[in-house]
């Protein structure tokens, strides 16, 4: 479950505070159910943060395809943590792939 309008908030906040009704509609689970699953360790928080981060990285270009990005400069919420825009930008560098000719040293 993900909402572009709340990009700067954690997914946990979206589920438990901002859109609990939508969460129940989509998953059939209440906030109480979600919190129980969390307390039982069903969600690996590091993997959840990584998955949300990767999703948002993939989504970024689509948010600015009209040259208008209403979320520009905002912090980025993951599963249970928030990255500042500066931290978020520093974690990803798009570098060209080096190509090698036969006989080149690698």
C-alpha cells in the first residue's frame, strides 16, 4: 500500500494514522492486526525500508514527467524511517556502465 500524496511520511504512519480505512479496505487487516504482526516480527524492517526505497527510486521519474514535481525537495518516508532529501539523493549515483574491448585490462 502506497500513496504518492504522503511521500514524506513513513508507510507505517500512512497505515496507522493517515489512511487506516484504506489499509483495511486493501488488505482486510485493521491497524490492530498490523501492529500485532509487527510485534510478532512478521515484517523485516530493514527489508521493508529497502523495498519502499527502491520503489520510490523507480517511481521518481514518473513524478516529474511533466516537468512539475510537487514533491521536489521533500523528505522521503520509508517503512518506519524518513530520509532527508539530501540523504536520499546521496544514496544513489547513476554512473555510466564501463565497457571494455578485448585485451583491455579490467
